């Protein structure tokens, strides 16, 4: 990281424009490993090409689990994005995603999670 990047780090900012309310899509289940233990996470099933979602990092604290992922879509104009998800464990121990935000793919680069981005 250069001195200029330390002074003015790259930042992905979420402003007030976002949606919330009961989900409009079904949920699907992901089986993942977090800190060496299997976990089950229910995520909204609203992705085109859902098999192209790659979970890059998981961070947990008590009943909360944060996931950072990378998602790409096929086609004539390949598209990629980062995804930030925050889930809470239900009484059976399955984590249910309640926060889902799209990230610029460059956020993954600056977090050290993804170097080979489609868009550079």
C-alpha cells in the first residue's frame, strides 16, 4: 500500500438508497465451513447463476455470521460483484441471512480477497 493509499484508503460506501422488508424470493441453503466447523446458511435465492457465488470469507461473533462473497454472471457482458451478507442463527443453529448488500468488486481486491477481477 502506498503512502497515498494509506492517507486516502479506497472505500465502498453504502448510502441511504437501499431496500428492506420481507424477502421477495425463496431461500436456499449453503453448507459451509467456518473456523473448522460445518455451518448451514440460508441465503436469498435471487441470484442469476447461483452456482457462481464463491464465499471468500466468514467472520463470526456469537449468534452472528458475516459472509463476504464474489458473484459472477455469464453471458456476452460478464458481470461481477462482491456480496456482503450478515446472518443470525435460528434456534436450531442454522444461520439466516438478514442483510444482503452488493459491493463493488474492487472492494474484494482492497480487502485482499480477490485479485483476478474481470474488470481489472
